[in-house]
C-alpha cells in the first residue's frame, strides 16, 4: 500500500487552473472519490510480465514503491524510500506533448536513528521529465531513477535519488519470483469491494552507497518493491491506513495493512510469504494488530510501536520505529520509516501511516 499524493488541487495548479476551486475530496488524499469513467479493478486479472511493470492506461492511480533496510560495516542502520506516482486526470492513453493528461510525483527519503530527510518532485507527463518505459525498463522523474538493462527487469536494477541533504545509489538484485498480493493480485481494501491490483518483490538484496548530511556510508540489506494500480482504492469513509512490510530473519516475509474508517472497525488483511516464496492471504480473524506506544510527531500523536500476533504462524512480535520522527513533511504529509522487529520472529521492515 502506498499513498497517491496527487490531489486535484495540484493537478489544477500544474494545468494552469490555479483560479479554480477543487471539489471536496472523500477518503484519504481523495482516494475515495468516485472514478466511474476509469477502468475498474475486478477479480480474475491475468498478470503479464514484463508488461505489468509499465504504466496502465485507463486506471486513475498507480505507483512504483521501493523501501530498503540497510546497514553499514559498523552496524549503523538506515532506511531508504523511493516512490514514483502516476495520476491520470482523464481515462485516456498517454500522449506526447502538453496534451498529456498525466501528473507524475516522486518521493524519496532516507532515515537513520537520529535523522530523517524527505524530498518530492513533480512533473507533467508527455514532455520527458518523468515516466515509465519498458525494454529497457526505466521509471524516472528528473534525475531520480529506477532502471534495469536486464531481460527480466526485476532481477537487476539501479535505484538512485538525491536532494540537498541526502543521496543514494543502490544496486538491487533478486532471483526469486514475484508475489501476487491478495487473491492472485486482486487486493481488496474494504468490505464494499474497493481494491487494487497489487504485486510485490520482497526478496531484493540491496548494496550501494548512502549520503546523509555530507557523510557517505557503504550499505547493504533487504529491499522491497510494491506495485499497485487502481481507480478508486478507498471508500469515502476511510481516513487512512497503517501498512507494514516485514523481513523476518527466518526468511519469511509479512505484508499487512489496516484501513481505518470514520465509522466502524478497520479493514485488516495481509499476506504471509514463506521462506520458499509460497503465499497465504491472512484474514482479519488471523491477525492481532495493536498499537503499544505513541510519540508526538509534527504536532500529532503517532503509534510508533506495535505488537503483531498471527497465532496460525506462531508469530508474536513487537515492531518499533528506528526513528520515531520519520515524518514525510511533504505536500501531503505522512509517516514512513524503518522498524525493528523483536519477539518470536526478529527482523527488520518498514511502516507507513497516513491520515493522522
């Protein structure tokens, strides 16, 4: 799960419509707004690779999202995030030039135990400033790149971004198969049927360099790619989510999220990814997800320590932020950062919290 942080106000600004007033949005970041003209997400899609690594005309929103849990030789811990968002203003095919109806947005961040830096980039589609292409695969905005020359793009990639306070260049490799989340890639987000198409590559290994405030570190560790696209992934009643991607030392991985609502219990689901790559969808009855501690971050109370129990998998863990101040102070702000995992299945991972 990841936010679509392009709202109508931004779209109007980039289109030169600054004097227009945007309609009230529903759900977090407008993701519960009706999208009847766009292609719906329905069960039974047959995924096709490498084609589905590219953009999907007809759908309103999608993203390419990478996180990495890294260490240097001295054991210092870091987190890295790289995300490219695509937002279609109309359900039409990509066009060249200023007639293009796509807005692109990039987010990048680095986190240590004491420092968190985040940056964003905006681009209009059709003019070469941002986009996604296949053969060879490349997703980019300005000089931020996620690219591969390999026949299988997700087997060998370069990931890079820079801003005034940080930079990173990472080499990501994996020989493991992709994971289709939910019901064969159909990932439901509410009892009312809102959903996305969603696949992941949780088995990346990353190596490279990371620069924070002028200090350069040589780092390595596990990385995780999420790919989602949809037209209306939330209901108007849903206010945000808490999303976890966990690398367990046992070799297993866990993805889970709860979608919080104005009224009623959150929608909770996840995926257990065994060490051999076999997957099992987790229902809300199988998961116990409980905030344990909060911190005051950017003027709001954030649940920065959690317990997660999945009795069927004998999992009983505590998940605690590496840096409790990992606040993405961007146009649409949210919390995102690396976490420590202790308990029955120690490990590392990432946590994203929106709508607080």
